[in-house]
């Protein structure tokens, strides 16, 4: 069978990236539905929830998501990316729709648990998929593109969900957003295949994908298999030695990724969940209607995600060593978050929007690159496990930081100076990325590949 030419297979690889983008968009839409419907669901004629009830369900989601990241990371390294995504999206889509059937607070809580478990598979599978189809010099850009789906989801959900709930009822908001995942699943099942089993992949294209690997595979072709190349068979068919979490936690590069996620993921959740209340209390914005300020910020995050991935990829293509390009880019992004410390020194809302937009965009640029460091340092059969461990660390931080935020803001609100609380939070936000970069540099100064 004739192989695809380089242009055709190149388009195929970016088509895969588009699939990952839409999966991430759906992921963020599904997780936001309950927050957008909170006023309706808390009403006395519905579930009559207290804030404690609602907070408990959010904690259940976060805990399940953290555990799921660890489990999915290891599972995907065993069953592969194609089946990994199929399993993940089936679980989270069914769980999303199951909210419509819940009759009690406990029922909603269980739906949130399974949603967290299912959604946790998205990033481990997506990062491993990028590692399978893209050489290192292109991975950060591909990661930045699919990661920008998180920002698009954050913009789409507030438009679609209230409309569905107002037109058809809140149950339909869960049902129809959940069904989107199954539509995506059809395209994934039909289109996606790993390189070693892609019938039209040429040797030249396979070599391009693995052009910057430390060691190309050279095992012989197993009997009875009709592969694209011997190297492809070695990559996909040869059994890999099972790698335990203990082994992964025993290498410094894992801890570099863990601390990078632990210290910075909570800041992103702060940006997502507290910016509306910050603008409402500080500038008296009305969030019952769309506002230009948040639109500007979310648009900036999309630009940051794609631009951040492009920068390190461009540096690598320009001849920079992978570790130097990645480290330099991440240092630049960490520095770009620092100016948010000065947000409380001005009363001009658009200056504040500019500072927060820069910080939020820099976070997404950082995120596009930190995910790629896992595939830079670890062999492909361990990438999902490492992403799962680091993702769990980030989720734990994301679960604990809101407790601190709530306590801090309540304290200063009681003092009549809630702005001082936000000032402290902006100081923390502006410093965490530089701290994370320094710790990552201490653990992995040259991002040496791990031999497992």
C-alpha cells in the first residue's frame, strides 16, 4: 500500500491536534455546567442546597480528579492512547448526563465523582498522543493548541448552558452538553491510530516523528505482523517493562514536573474562579450580563497557550537544544506573571485587565511547556504515568489553595478591607512561577532524558 506524502501526513498530525483541542473544550464545558446552574439548583423549589452542600460536591470532584489522574496516567501507558481516550470520554460523558437523573444531593455528588474520574483522563492521554505523533521540536506548539481548548470551553459554557437551561430546563443542559462527547468519540474512533499501526505512514514520516529521540528502535519484526516499519513495530508491539510509581518517584525529573504543577496549577484555578468576584467587589461589575473585561482575559489565555507553545518550538527549530529552549521560554513566562503584583496599585480597570491578562496568558504558555517537559524527559511508555503523578499534585494544590483563599478573603472582608486580601493573593500569584522554575531547575538543570 502506498504511503502518504509528507504534506498529507503532516495535515493528519494537525488533524489529530484539532481532535485533542475539541476534547479539551468539551472537558471544560462539562465541568462548568453545575457552577453555571448553581443559582437554579440551590433554589428552595429544587434542591435547596447550602453553600456547604455545594462545596462538598466540588471537593468530591476535585478529589476524584486527583485520584483519577494518577490511575489514568498509569492505565493509558498500559492500554494505549486510542482506548484510553475512548474509556475516559465514555465515563465522563455518561457522568455528565447522569446529573440530569439525580434526585438528591448524594446523587449529584456521585455524578461529580464519576465526572472527575472520567475527565482526569483527558490530559494524560492528550500529552501521550502528542508525544506519539510529534517530534520534540513541535510538541509544545501542539500542546499549546489543544490546551487552548480549556479557554474556549470557559468562554462557550456561560453562553450555551444558561440558554439550554432557560429554554428546555436545567436537566437538558446536562444531557446535551454530555452528548457532545459521544459525537467527538465517533471522529476519534474513525480517524485516530498510533503511528506504528497507521497503514499509510511512510518510513520518512516515521523517522521525522522520532527524529529527536535518544535511541531509535531497532528490534526485529515479530512474526505474523505486517507493520509500516521494523522500528514502528518495536515501538508499538514490543513489550515494555512495567514501570512502578516507586521507580518514577525515585528520579529527580519526576519531582521537577511534580513541583512545577503543584505550585502553579492552584494559581490558574484562582484566576478561573475568583476573577468574577474580584471585579464585582472592586469595580462593581454586573455579572448577570456579558462583560468585555473577562472576554479580553479569556482571549488572552488562548493567545498565550498557542504562542507559548510556538516560542519554544521555534527556538528548537532554530537550533537551540531542547532543554535550553524549554527552560528559557518557561523563565520568560514566569517573569510575565510578576507584574500582576501591581494590580492593586491602580484604580483603572483596564490597567488591571491588562495585568491579569498578561499573567493568565503567561500561565497558559507555561502550561503548554511544562506538559511537554514530561515527554522531553521520559520515554513514551512512561509519559502518561508521569503526567498523572504531576497532575494529581496540581489537583491537590488546587483543592487546598481555595481553602486558604476563602479564609484570607473572609478575614479581610470582616476587617472592611477585602482589597488587602486580593493584594496578598496577587503577590503570591506573581511569585509562584519563578519559585516553580527555580525548583524545576534544581531537580533537572539540563532536563536529562530518564533511562527506565
